[in-house]
């Protein structure tokens, strides 16, 4: 990123939410469950499946997490009633990890039980490094007690190789991504070349263990390297899938589908769209510039 892009990213939190919402709208299905359902129908009509995420994180009160659980239950009911080709993704801190770990485990357990009952699946997102150990522990315990659950792994974390070696088996189900939180150098790779190299190392370990992997990236180089590894490992289309975020690189998404791979689109919705949209804008200085331009209505913005 250039100095100019850095400056824009630093300015983003100060921009009125109404402007950010207009520009970041492409990353979010909308505020309501109905918005999520219609977006899932749209993306699945384009040959992909989906995962629905209710926006929210860092709940400080039990009631906030309980509200999230009951909304997720409504999502699962909609999936069953409308026969939608989607599963759900959950964030541990949304479901009470900062309040109490066992409370969070109970909340996710209830969702996994319901998902299993209707033949569905719960993906546990990975948040910042303060949650990694607990998230993996929750994943391990739910996998043993119920199944129908998977976890995300971040290739920027130095610990991830050890974590993956400890949990990768034939029953394991991973989403492999680079990672989106700002983490200190002692625990995380910062150079893109190292993050990418670790991504491919982790993918190879997962495939060798016979685990199912959701390869979650928009990076052309990683997509190509993953396709080569899939071919070399002799995997079939039921052994893995690609995953991308709503609103990002739709042409690449279509191309991956046209090459015969399964593709899942991450569909976030909810009132709590602001932190998620900021993270997405920070990844994409061009969109961030649009946000500022919108604010200033200044056509000659560089
Ligand atoms: C399905 C899915 C689930 C995820 N779950 C998690 C999770 O649980 N925990 C976690 O920490 N992270 C998660 N992430 C985020 C991930 O870690 C990365 O931050 C993000 O995907 C960008 O990394 P990249 O692999 O696409 O590579 P990058 O090198 O960041 O991006 C590659 C190219 O994609 C394009 N691009 C990337 N992001 C955007 C954007 N927002 N807008 C427009 N273009 C963009 C750009 O052209 C860029 O050059 C998830 C990502 C996906 C796709």
C-alpha cells in the first residue's frame, strides 16, 4: 500500500457511516434475514453454494449472544424451509467467547445440533489471536461430540502449522484463509510471500491428512497453486471447495466455477455491518478511495 492508501485507511473510521454503507454495500447482503435469503438465492443461481454469517462480534452481554443464537436458528429454519444450498458461519466472540467459554461452547453446540438435525453444517470463523486456542478447543470438542462442524485456519499465524498437524484427520473440515486481523510480528507473518508459502504448506498438510478444505482466497497465485496441488494429489471435486467473499472478484469466481470446482460464497448480513465493512475496505484501497470521493464529491481525487 502507498502512503496515500495508508492515509485513506486511517481516515476510514472517521467517515460518516451512511457514506461507508453506500460504498461497502456490495460486501453485505443487507440488514435482514430476508435480504440474506434473496442474496443466497442469487448466488446459488450462479452455480455456487453459500455460507450465511450474521454480522456481529465481541458480545459483552449474554443476551447479545442469545439473540444471535435465536437469529441463527431462524436462518437454519429458512435454509430448511426454502431448501437453500447454504450452511452457516459463526464467530465465537459473537456467541459469547468474551463472556464465558463454556457459555459460547453451549451456544455453538445448540446450533451444530440443529444444523445436524436438518443435514446442515456450522463453520466456526477464526478471529484475532486472543481467541485461537479457545476456538480450536471448541471445534475439537464439537467435532468429537457431534460432527457437522468445521473451523477456519489463518496462514498468517506462525502457530497454524502446529495447530493443523494436531487436528488434521480424515474427519476434519477446514476453511483455509490468510487471516484479516492486525497481529504482532512475533506471532504472525507479515510478508505476503511468507503468508502465501505457509498457505500452501498448510493446504498440503490438510490434503495429506484427508481433511476436507474450503480454500478461501481471491489471490490468483494461490488459486492457481491450489489447483495444481489438487491435481497432483488426485483429489475429486467432493474433497475440497473454493470460497470467496460476497462482492469480491466476481469474474474470478465465475472462472473457478467454469473450471468445474465447487465454490461457496460468504454472505454476511445484519445490522452490525460497520466493523465488517471497514475490514473489507481496508483490504481494498480502491474502494476506500471511492468512499472518500463519495464523501467529498470531488471528481479529480487521485
Ligand atoms: C470465504 C472467506 C472466509 C473468510 N474467513 C475468515 C476468517 O474466518 N478469519 C479471518 O481472519 N479471515 C477470514 N477471511 C479473510 C481472509 O483471511 C483474507 O483477509 C481475505 O480473503 C483477503 O485475502 P486473499 O486471500 O483474498 O488475498 P489478498 O492478497 O488480500 O487479495 C487478493 C486479491 O483479491 C482482491 N481482494 C481481496 N480482498 C478484497 C476486497 N475486500 N475487495 C475487493 N477486492 C479484494 C484484490 O484484488 C487482491 O489483490 C475469509 C475470506 C474468505 C474468502
